[in-house]
């Protein structure tokens, strides 16, 4: 390293990073769900959708969003595990094995 230059050290709190990623993904799913609920309510008000069909559509959307949320959370965890592995950061399991 050249004289006078300091090496930058990246400090990552993996737990916080994981929490933030999961919250972001969940928030996006809920924002989309709220938009869908608003559209369904408006269609019902305008008599373009019966309350029965509105309930069925709402349940279908909730199920779909729940599935998407689970898949998104799994993908985020998988990507973070890869980043952790690539950076050579020890996991809780690694530390337990060392004891």
C-alpha cells in the first residue's frame, strides 16, 4: 500500500443486512397487496365486481402474495448466504463447529 493512504475496511453487520433485506422484500409485497385491495374495493363500488367474486379474488391475491413473499425471503437468504460465504465470514454454525 502506498504511503499516506489508508485501507478502507468494510464492516458489515450481517444480521442487520438480512433483516433489512427481508423487511424491504416484505414491504414491497404488502404495498402491492394494498394496491390490489384498493382496486378490488373500487370495482365493487362501481358494481363491476360482485362482493362474492371480490372476496374470492382477494383470497386468491393474498395466497399468491404469501407464496411470493416466501419465495422472495428464501431467495434473499440464499443470496446473503452466498455473499457471506464469498466474503469468508464465519456463520454461527461455523463458530459452533470450532468449539
